[in-house]
C-alpha cells in the first residue's frame, strides 16, 4: 500500500492561517433594514427609523411620528365632599286619598254655614223692618225720620239705599255668594250705625255699652261679619268652589279694610261732618 501524505489543502481549525489577518469594526446601523427593504418574502414592511423625519426621503411606512395623538383620558370628576343625603322610604302616592284628606275639614264648613245664615238672617230681618214695617218695624217713613234726626243729608235717598243694602247683604250671606263683598258691605253698614249711635249718646252725655241702649249687639255683629271675611264662607255655598273661599288670605284683609273704611267714610261725608267742606 502506498501511504499518502497529508492533503496540502487541509488545515486544522486552530491553524493560524484560518484567522483573519486584521480586525474589522462593524457599524451597528448596518444591521438595520434599508428604506427599501420589503421584508421576508415581502410580506411585512418595516419602515426605516429615519422615515418621516424632516429632510428624509419619502417612506412607505406608517408614519407613526406624524399620526395625531390620541385624546388624553379624562378622569371623571369626583366630588370630594360626601353627600349629606340619606336614603328615605318613598311611600306610594294616592291622589284620591290626598284630595280627600285636603278636603276633610271636620265640622268647620258646617259652622261657617251656620254663622253665615244667622248673620244674613239678622240683616234680612232688619232690612224688612225698615222697608215694610214687618215685625214691629218703623217702615220707610220712620226710617227716613230717624236718618234725618241723626243728621244725615239726603235722607230720602239713604232710606231706600240703606234698607235695600241690608236685605241684599243678608241674602248674599245666606247663599254664600260674593261673600267677601257682601260681608264687607255689611261691616260698612254696621260701622256706620255704630258711629251714629256713639255720636248721639255722646251728645246726650253718656255711652252705653250694655243694656237696652247698649252697643254690644252691633259690636258682636261687626266681629262676626269680619270673621266671615277672614275665614271664608266654607264649602256649603255658591262660593265653595273658589280658591279664595277655601283659603282666603290677602283679599280678605283688603275686603275687611274696605268695609271698615267705607263705614267711616259714609258717616263722615253723609252725616254733615265733612272735614273737606
């Protein structure tokens, strides 16, 4: 056998001839893809890191640097102060029961009806005495003489006006119709009569509150009629469906003041003591 010598082209791995003769520095940027790199099999496009910067070549990438930034997340406003509201139980609302409760006034309406009828009957009775002389009344002639003796001017006209006003006020009070106006007219008539009696008694040198010639009867009627103005006529009357009749307030004070002022003005201007004359 013929031995063959070593292959002249074969070298050991650790031979110095296999090593590079000089070191070569590698730029890290060389490993980055170029701007035209299409990716493996051109299925993915990786934009160059310089794409989208000023002065750079047009890029086919996504241009993420120039995409509009998303809106910032806004935290909901939370009130630092704790709520003072406490849970409460809500009961079912029964409109029918509430209406019944609002209209349930016990015997108040019955009492107002009784008060109106008594006062109205008193006015009607005295008016019929003056107008027709019923129940021992003086009639129109006697009423006219009484007005003239008391110092009233135009007694002939006031005779019919006074008798008719009394009857009209009484009828309206009994019916519960235009109650504040009717009661204000009654207060004016009673205040005028009270001032007339007080003036006549003072001329005679006395003032009787109680007794046959006393003024307590007129005082009671004035107070009772004023009460009807302030509390209203109640439900048992033609004014029962009106709000001011069930819940009188400002209008009642106005009607009461007009009644009192009208009685004083009638006595001053019709009694011959006009301070403006």
